[in-house]
């Protein structure tokens, strides 16, 4: 499936074109190109296949793709580039997207910076901010200048690592490709990706094969490889075309599989502790497996069928990869207290779904249909409240219309459709709709969407006030961090989690890959304080419903069991919790 790369390249180009048209102040094109990028992103087929099979008409069936964009897609498939893209590219600095994507920037500000200060890259922006040249511009101030420096710093820290959704997609493609092209018995991705960290340093692949040379050859010859860094007899390391990500591959023989899976899954910290346990028991643990130590003689390798057998040989319960971070899991395994972690198949619904009523791109009916396809028993439609203007928040009138539409649809549908809204927690901790409206909703999701930079004391008070509101059901993306953009709010989260537990409010695990909020470490902390959780996708379109697996990954990293997660409940059980 390596060819899906074309889809990704087009998505990136169309997004860049949308942005450049925005800077050109062209009216409708930015939206059109973004819609097309969105449409292509949601495809499960390669555009090249679509074109081959159904030609131009086939392409035009992709959501957001009309005549002129279909033309560009064909141009790209045939020639490998898009003329209009190249023309626009010449007019703007290459790193324009990085500039616009910085928290608090946007196209308008960037345009001024390019024009007045000839800023063409994050480095130049940093220099200008440090030399205090930015604060002198109209519409910029000392505060903006500091915000720019903060945003650059966060961006830089995150840049070295890739988002888990992207890493997962690439790793799955490598696995599929290798299965077809190389003689192998087993292939898995390991490392931080198997542990489902929120960001991934590099992709690690483990293969069992009797012909390592052929495996390594196939790996280094993948279309997606930009540069081969190393190529040995059993291992190789490459740089991929996609954002210069690194991928490592190791080949072992079958007798070392269990040992190698454990070793290369890590984490390093977990494995170091495991090794100490092995030594105490008279064993040696290596990347090849467990060896019985014998004085003066060669160590004897213990045959192991699986990773499970490896842990059991060391007197431990099997530890799921997501828990291997040396956060107490080895002690739990010794006492046979490893939790029975929640799984994707346990999930019965999703409480956080957007539609065209605010910033979603599908109708309520389309989202309902997609949720039914997932086999869900219920979903909650939760569009933005009025103050979130950038997300086209609904005023009371519009929400009332939506409620009426849902009531009407609910009569026809077997799946339970819950009425909800993602209501802003305003600066003073009050909610963005009056009580008279809130009480009409089945679920009220509260979230902070503005005034992120408050003092810790004020932010803590603000969120706790919302948690005390009797109408609130769920606290959305509780820490507010956005990977590569924004740190979590400065607040006392222990206090916040305690208040959530005390007031019986549910904490959201938001599955959007740039959020993954709460993440594993926070979940574990909140669980210890008695909190309950729900895993939501915060879907903006039907394909977003698939993000649930990422949220489940974080839940597992936070040691959650089925009983800790509200959306594993049946409809009947929900009625007791939400008073439906
Ligand atoms: P990443 O790539 O930064 O997201 O994190 P990992 O955990 O994938 O780390 P990586 O790619 O450096 O190495 C893959 C696995 O190999 C790691 O999880 C554990 C194992 N490993 C690497 N270096 C060491 C080491 O020095 N000691 C031990 N015990 N294991 C190691
Ligand atoms: Ca790695
Ligand atoms: Ca690695």
C-alpha cells in the first residue's frame, strides 16, 4: 500500500495552495482546496487507482473535488507536479506553512511579516523577535512578540518527533509492503509506536526471516525511502521521503522472536528494570531472549514461544506494551495485578461529534450513518457554543433548531442519538449557554477554547467552577495542550482531577492526534484520584470516527479498564449515569 503516498503528497500540496491563495486574497479558492485536501485525506483508496479505474469522473466523486481540482490531480499523477502550485511556490517562502501554523499567527499576520520584515522562515522570525523589530509593526505588540518566541520554542521541541497517527499509517504501509515483497514469517512494528506514545521518534520494525539479506534489500528499495543510512546483514536504517522520518529494521530468527519483541518494544526504562529482575533470578536477558547463567560455561538459551512466556519465565504476569514505561507496572506484574485493559472493541459509542451546525463537514444524518456502520449503540452530537467563533459556534436559536432536528431524526433511528454541545467554559468559569438551554441537553461537554494564558490560580478556579456546575457532564480535552503548538494550561491539575472526582464529572480522553488529551500519564494520575473517563473522537467528519483507536491507546497507557470508561456502557446503563 506504499502508493497511498500520492494521496498524502496531494493533501499537502492542496493545503499549501489553499494557504497561498489565502495570501493572494483570492476569495473562494482557499476553501475549495482545503475541502479537496480533506476529501482526499479521508479516502481509503489511492487516487491513482481511482483514476485508473474510473478516470476523471471517478476523481470527481471524491468529496470536495470538482473539475479544476480533478484536473490538478490528473496533472500530478501524469507529470509528478502541478504547474499552478509551482507558480505560487515561487512567490512565497518555502516555509510559509510553518510560519502560519505557529500558534497565534495566521495568514494575515504572516503576510505583514513577509511584506514589512522580509521574514521567510522560522529562524528569521526568531531573529526579528529577539531584535524587537516585530513589536514596532502596526497590530503587533510586545506581547505578540513574546508569544511568537514561545510558539517557536514549542514547535522546535516537538519537531523532532512525529505524530502517532502519521507514524501508524506509515508503519502499516511498510508492513504491508514488506509482506508482499520479502520472504518473511512475521513482521511487526515495535518501539514507541507499539507502546502508543503520543509522538514517535522513529519507526522500528521487527522481522523474522530465514533470508535477512532479501528482507533488507526490499526494505532499502521501498519507494518511500529517500536515503539509506545503514545497510547491514540483519539491520538497516533509512530516511523516508515523508518529512525526513527515520525507520529502523531488524531481522532475527524465530528462536529470538520473543526476546527481540520485548527488547525492541522497550521502553528502555522498562527493559532496564526487567533485566534487574532477570539477574536476580539467575538469568541474563538480551535482545535474543533469556539465558540461564552457568559459571564457566556458555549460557543456555531458554526456548520461548512468545513475549508472554518471557514475562512468565521471570515470574511476572504479561505486561501489555502500552504499560511498559516503568510507572509501577513491574511491581503490579509481580503481584499479578496487571489491569485488564480496555480495548477498542469495548467501545459502544462516541460522545463528541461535530456536524455542519458548527465546524464539522458532514450532516447529522451522515455522522449517524457512519456511527451505525461502526456498530455503535449511541452517539452524542456536540457542536460548538456561540463564543467559539472560529469554529462557527451556534447561538441559542441555532442550537434549538439542532435539538429539534435531532428529536425528529431520533424517532426514525435505532441508534440512540444524544443531544449535546461543546460549551465554552468562559473566562470566569461560567458556561456559554443559559441554564434554560443547558437543561435541554442530554450531555453537556465543557471545554476551554480561549484565554489560555491565565495565572495558574485563575485557570484552576475557572475550571473547577465549571466542574461544580450541575449541568456539566464531561470536561473536554482537560489540559488544553496541542502537540507542537501549545503547552497545557498553567493550572493545578491535581486539584482539577480531585474536583472532577468529587463532583462526579467525566474526564474526556480526546482522540484527535494533535490533542490526545488527557494522555497516558495524566490518565494514570487522574485514575488514582478516583476519576472516570470517556474516550471521544471530537470528529469533524466521518473518517475521524476511526481516531477512536488513538484515544484507546492513551487509555491503555493510563491503565484503564473497561469499567473506568463510560462509553463502554450499554444504553440502559448510560441512562442511570446521565439521567436520560
Ligand atoms: P522513540 O523512537 O524515541 O519514540 O522511542 P523508542 O522507544 O522507539 O526508542 P528507539 O527507537 O530509540 O529504540 C527502540 C527500542 O529499542 C526501545 O524502545 C528499546 C530498545 N532500545 C534502544 N536502545 C536501548 C538501550 O540502550 N537499552 C535497552 N535496554 N533498550 C534499548
Ligand atoms: Ca522508535
Ligand atoms: Ca529506533
